[in-house]
């Protein structure tokens, strides 16, 4: 089985607002997105299909055909529109990232003849995206930035072993990174809000549990969590999971970009 991904971009405006809620409650749940006049995004949609290789042509499916199918939905229905006001589905359903990705999945899944829809990912902005695959639940990922210094050094290894394994990262004075933390929540959409989690609550939890603790800190010297742990990115993902999993019941995974080349993720133990 071979997987093929095609991207398409579109622009749209929307508003998050529930008419039978007062303005205070709308602002509490949706924040700035509750502005009735709307706001907009340049969306990026990734559509992944899967299929078998055609031995004669050397392809799974003609990319032109995939492009036409995607654009027939995305560009004709969504691009350049105020979704709440102009699209029949989103007049009745708040156009959250989760609702949009669910609508696109349902609209696209039966349109492919020579391959199968495997996954779609919708990027609302560089710090928020949602995805849906063959399973029913939707995943929402929020990105956060923090800066920190650390020294990679294990007390269970000799000085020579530390230098051999960690190289420059074993510098006694430490070094630093601009980390990007990805927090992924998986679950069913709330039928009223169209969200798998209240983003305001998610932001609050991550700010209190992680950003305030580690941003602009020396992990080895300034934080309780790494006093006896070697602050590798692998260990950091586990520590972050343990700090938030009981506050975010639908937590699916933690991802950590240490640099643009180094990415780590942790799914945590299976919850009973």
C-alpha cells in the first residue's frame, strides 16, 4: 500500500458564536473568535490517499484527478467565503477547525475511485491544526513556544561517556533551544461548540503546567523536574505528559521540536 498526500490552500472567514448564549459566555468559551463580524484564515489542507501501485504506469492514481476532486469541494464551496453566512452546513454548525475537517472528510471520502481516503489534516494557522482519519475521533493539535537552556549530562555515566554520547551538548555551561511543543487532544466533538476541547482551558493548562515552569529557564539548574533527570528531548516529552495528562483527559500525545531537524513525541501509557 502506498500513501500519497496533496496540499491545497484556501481562505475563508468565520465566527464562533452561539445565539442562545449571552455575549459574556460566548467570549468566555470562544475568546476573540466570538466576534460576530468574523475573522479569517489562510487554511492549508493536506489530503492523504492510499492505494496499490499500478505496475504499468508506476503511479497509484493520477495526481490531476486527486487535485480536481479536492478542489471541487474546497475551492468551490469554501474558498473566499464567510462560512457561517454562505455555506449551508456551517449556518447550522460552528465552523471550528474540528467541524471543518469533519465536513471535508465526509464530503471527500466517497469520491475516490482508484484509491482510498486515508487522512486529512487542516491547518488553520501555524499553531493550530486538526486531523481525521479512518477512525471516528478527531485530533486537534495546538502548538506552543518556549525557550530554555540545558546541559545533556547523565550522572549514571562517566564524564568520558557523557562527552562521547552528547558531544557539544555536554558543554558544562549548557546551550539553548527555541522549543515548539505540540499538544494533541483526541475525542468526539462537542455537539454544541464543535470543539474536542475548550481552547481557552487548554491554553490555561499548558501555560500553568509547562510554559510558566520552563520558559526562559535553565532546565538543569532552575527547575525541580530536572534536578535528577537528564533533560533530553525524549525525557522532556515524558515529563510534560506527566504534568498535564490528569488535567486533560483526552490527551493523545506530546510532540516536541527541539530544532527544525529534531522532533520527538510521546503517546503515554494506555488509559484504562
